[in-house]
C-alpha cells in the first residue's frame, strides 16, 4: 500500500469555478503510492471536475497539483503519458474491434513497437478478452466494454490510474469482477483513484474522500471515518408507518441521524438516554408501531449522510 517518498498525488487548495459557480472548493489531500482511493459523492458534487484537473485536462482556478512529482498546473502535458484515465463514458471506438481499440491506444500512448504485441497479449489476458479480439466494441455488453476501456487505459503500463465512475451502469456481477481486477492492479503496485457513488465499493478502498457541493468533507480510511464520526450505536428499526417514523426520529434529541435503509429505519444514537425499549416506547406514543429494534454495523453511507447533513446546515 503506501510507501515512503514522493506522494503519487498531492493537492493543495484546489479550486475550480465556472463563472459564479464553484464546482470544486479549496480541496486538499495526498495519495501515497499503491493506494486505492475512493472519491465519493452524489452527481454534481465535483468528483469528475477534480479528476479532470488532476489529469491536466482542466486548468484549476486556484491551487496546486503534484502528480507523480509533476507540477500539473504548469506542465499538464508532462503527466499525461504517465497516467491512465478511464472515463464513465468508456471512450471506445464502436466501429473498431477489441484488438483494434487496443492497438489504437497503444499507438496514442507511444508504446514501443517491439513491446506492443507482448503488451496487448497481457492486457487481453488481464481483462479476459482473449476470445473476443475480433468483436466490434459496439457488440460488447456493458461489463465487457468496461473491461476493454480499462485495458485501453492500462496499455502503456501507467503507475497511476484514474477511474471515473467505472462501474456505473453495469450489472452487480460485472461490478464485483471489475473490483477484483482493481485489487490485482493495486497488488502489482499501481496507484488507483476511483470516483463512485456506490458506498459499498468505498468500503474496499485504502482511504475514502467524501465530496459534497464541491467540498471535501472528509478523507481517511473507512475504519477511521466510522470511528471519528459514528461514535454512537447504530440501530435498525422495523417500524410502521416507516417514513413517518424516520421523520419523528430525525427530530428527537440524542439522535445523530435517521434515514431509510431498505425496509428499515436506521438511526445513529448520539446519547445514552436512549435504549431500544425507550425509543420504541417514544415512537409508540406518537402512533408508530415498532416490531423490532436490532443493533447493526454502521456503514460509510451513515458517515456520508451525517457529514452531508452537517454541511447543508452550515456546521
């Protein structure tokens, strides 16, 4: 995972404005070599804008960016040959076959001719595409297109890989298999920064950054984030009517947050005054039936909703 020496990414005060709109607001963080960093947040939170600035595609309004020791603000072209970038749109040429797409990107990234053939075989094996070399990209399913896009981003063996919403729109099996590939790459020494809005994916990252309305609300390991922000117990309530229960719970003192989680109301307790019995009794007094209260493991989604709530309320 992390190693000594130069960080893979170092960002200070990174800001991007579009007219009067601030898309990224004074963001600072560091990524060490070999880490898998998850960059989370809802659509429009500033994730993709951040990635585009790190890749030298978009110039920041303010702030500094060092990527693999390169000053990206002043030398954006110098970093592009050393990073891999996979966009959420999967930048493939639909009329080209699998192998033709890979050959195109090998040429674009100036992979040496004497190395290209061997490298394409490695990519095909890594992505499991050996039997689909002659298939046009347009005929691939979402999961296979995703694998091909990853192969194209890796064809020049970059030490740092940016993945922008790589699992958006693919089925759960393809998502899980794609993450297996990410772990293999990280185990081989590749540093990976991945944007996603899937909270379950973030649980598997070395560290996680939470973006909300252009601001980086937190940046740490999943376990550290939970320990810092979720100090109370987490309970799941089987309550009816459910939405009314969540509304009532949200207004109670000593409840850090209440949210819908599947068919339950999930609450984070911030005070010792509540027990499952007293909470159920409180709701019963308001006409809410509580069939069960179970202790559950708090999640990163709990962390994010709590931080987002505080940010919206100006805390």
